[in-house]
C-alpha cells in the first residue's frame, strides 16, 4: 500500500489524497518545494485554507527528509503532522488513530458514568459505587475505549488494534484483560452486567437496566 499512496501524488504539484479511518477524515499533501528548508507556497496556502475552512479534516504533509524549519513552517500554517516520504498505510493508520484518540479526549466530558461505574478521564481513575478502585493503565484504556461508545460490539482484533496499537492473530491478551476488568467492576464477574461477550463477534460495554417495581418505578 505504501507504493499506492506514493503514486497518488503528481511529481509536479501537491495533489491531495483523502482518506478516513476511525471517524477521522484526513487529507495528505505532497510537499514539492525544491529547496530543503523552504516549503512550497502552494502547500502552505492549502494548509491555511484547510485549517480555516475544514477544521474537521486532519492535514498531513508528506515531505522527503523534512528539516526542522520546514516542519515548523508547515505546522504553523495548519498542518497536523509532517510525514516522511514514502508513507505506508500502517504508519498512516497508526497516526490517524492517535489523532482520533487525542480528539476524543479533547472533546470528551471530564468524567464518564455508566451505571455505578465512573471514569475520571483526566486522572485515569475509576470509581465503583463512589469508591476508588485500583486499576492498571492498560485496563483503564480498555474500559475507557469501551465506555466512550457503549453498546457497540468490538471484535478482539479491533480492541487489540485500538487499545494496544498492533495487529495480531493472537488475541488471547484481550480476553485476559477483559476477565481482569470484570473482576474489578462487576458484582458477579461470571454474570457480567457491564462488559458482555457477544458470541462470535467480541465484546461490548452495556448500560445496565435496573429492574422496575410493580408501579413502574426504577
């Protein structure tokens, strides 16, 4: 895929290449300035225009061996990142995922509450029934990811990619962390209310429904 991305660009002008992953739309611009530390004015203008008119777009500039002055000029013009050429699909996806995580944190409320579980996103803490519980960093990241999109089913491979940041056919590590997380937040880990297994598909975090009384009150 690296060659396909590389050949999307014309050698004579900074054509745009659009892509999207994990809800983040991005545009790649090929920097064509011939002088090492001087950016192409056209690239700078595209960065400024996109930053002003399309703030939802992530703007990446692809430049071969860009020196610091060139990177600074492009970033100041509105680029979100400056990448070395050629750029491969795995690196591009990883950078887009990282940007998506940062955007989610910037726009997320300071706390997330699901049932009697509360996540303090800023400090990486979890409360159950109002009491702080000890939780390792990776388990917190897993719980946070599931809590940000409740009732959404994620495969083990998707969780491994989004939380651990890599692809692998060995997804047992996800099962182990889910089991440990259930031990911390579930009243009965063997009959979980929150983190549910969807057979053949993966896991989801569900908002528990409290039983209603005879008068319909919760």
